[in-house]
C-alpha cells in the first residue's frame, strides 16, 4: 500500500464550480448556482476516497470537474503532478486515458447498437491505444477480468442483465489501463445482491491492478464496504474528512451523525439509530447560501455563533477534519455536539 507520505495521485485545492443561470442579483452581479464552493482533498495511489452527501450537495459536480467534464470556476486539480485545469485539446485527451468513469445507469450508458466487444474496445480506438498483443487481446482480457464469457463479446446490451451491463461499464473503463477511475453512484440502479457483486469486483480489481477510485455515493452502507477514506459534502462544501475506521467509529459533524443514524446497518449505526437525529427542512439554496455554517438552519445543536461565522475545516485528530465550531475533546475523546 502507498505510504501516506507519498505524493497524492489526485490533489484538489479550493475547487469552485459555479453555473450561471441568467439575470442579475440585487448587487448587480450575475446570478450563479454555487454547486461546488471551495473543496479540497487528496487521493492516494491505490486507495478509494468516497464523497458522500444528499442530492444537491455537489458531489457529482466535483467528480465531473476532476474529469474536466465540468470546467472549474476557481481552484486547482493536480493529477500525478500535472495541473488538469491547464490542459486543453490533445493534451487533455492524452490525460483522459489515465482517468476513466463508470456511469451510474447501466441501462442508458451503453450504446444499444454496439456489440459488447466493440463497446469495451471503443476507448482504445478513440484514443489510439495499441496495447501489447493488440486491441482484441486487450478486450478479451477485460472480459475475463470482470467475469464475462468470451462469447458474450458478440451480444448487444439488451441481451445482458443489469449487473452484467455494469460489468461492461467497468471493463470499458479499465480498457485504457487508467490510474484513476471515477465511480458515480455505480450500484444505485442495481438490486442488493448485484450491488455486492459489483462492489466486490471493484475491490478485487483494485487489489490486483492498483487503481485508485473516487467513489460518489449517498449510500452509507455501500461506502462503508468500498472506501478507505471518506469526505462528506453539504451544499457545495466538505464538512468532514476522515479514514473509514475513524468516521464509522465516531462521526463528528452533526450532519454526519444524522446520516449515520439513518442507516442502522453500518458499523455504529444501530447505536446512533437508537438516538435517531431527524433533520427538519431542506438545504438552503446554492444560489444564495446563508452566512455562517450552511448547516446551521437544520442543525439540532446550532448556536448563535453558527449563523454568523463559517467554521473552517480543521484537523481535530490526525487525518480527521471537521467543519464545526463545537466539536471538542473530553478526557481525550472527540465528541460531536449531538453526542455530548
């Protein structure tokens, strides 16, 4: 396993992605949706970082920015030491062979008119990659790797089950031998039994080939199974970052505690579920986020300070960061304001 002191494969600093929606506000400035608003994280080689949060938190937009499918408004994205935000044209295409995507929906992400073998081969053709042994040999290896039979290369997508289609998606992503694979809710459209198969497949591929995964999800049980590290997003910002063990043993941000209390199947979830944290209302508008802590309006532990001063994402233990004014240490144990 890569040492934590090794240079990160992916380093994101102060990333912002704002989408103009037309018109001007009271201050005369263009109205924008602040989908991502100052996000920083690192992903080490051979590890899986999960970004979690409810719909509208900005997690998918963050992933699309890493792929340069959504252009950043500000900040930097360094991949293996190269500034991705400075790449364009052929340089960006060459870099993309090292960063691939597994889509959420296995039913709409495959061309229904292409045979399965051609789908997996398409990245090699598009990027002009001629691996040792040739493209057809590479396709055959990918089918074997993801557990599909050689004769299935001649079939069309509608002749596969949902789980098999997602295996095709994984095979296509692996074809160019990328260093990083972005997985955007890759099992949310599958039933429980098939989810486990795909997650186990991803973990096995990572052990055998050493890829890093950026895993986007809202399902905490899935995240616990797949991730090494976790970042929780809320309204465009990361509010907690930790290793899997630290987070699932003791989540600290009130929003993280609420997420965990809603999923009693994960480690520590049953204890938290006994004190279920129910959040009232909806997240604020990303067009006009409130001052102070963006979670304050829904936080059961909010105090007047929360509405006026935005908390910084501070390190409260080695590798564990949280954006909350009132996380504290009691007798050497970190305590969330909802756990006190």
